[in-house]
């Protein structure tokens, strides 16, 4: 994921938080992928294209795992 031209950085979190308020188990992994501004992307490339690329890469490298892609909501 970090090798994609459109990606600025990738950060990961494994497990649950220390406070015990996280409803997910300790085997959960989250990846935060910060993207470069859209105007720096190759012409015609969309976020949907990038998600498809990531999905194929992850499924080929980690068979049988479930992946979902979401976007943070902004309140500003």
C-alpha cells in the first residue's frame, strides 16, 4: 500500500486499546492510509481504483482475511 504513488503514509494499529472499551478482539488490525492531494494523482485515477488495487494486493498476500475500506468523516 505504501508503494502506491497516491499514498502519503501508512500507519497501523494492532489489537485493542488499553482501556478495554474497544469492542473488537486483540487480533484486529487497522491501517490508516493518508492520501496525497487528488490533483497530484495520475489523470483518470479514482479513489475506487485505488481501493480495488489495495483489495487485490491484500487478498493475494493474506488469503482468507476479511478487509473493509472506510473513510473518516470530517466535522470541520
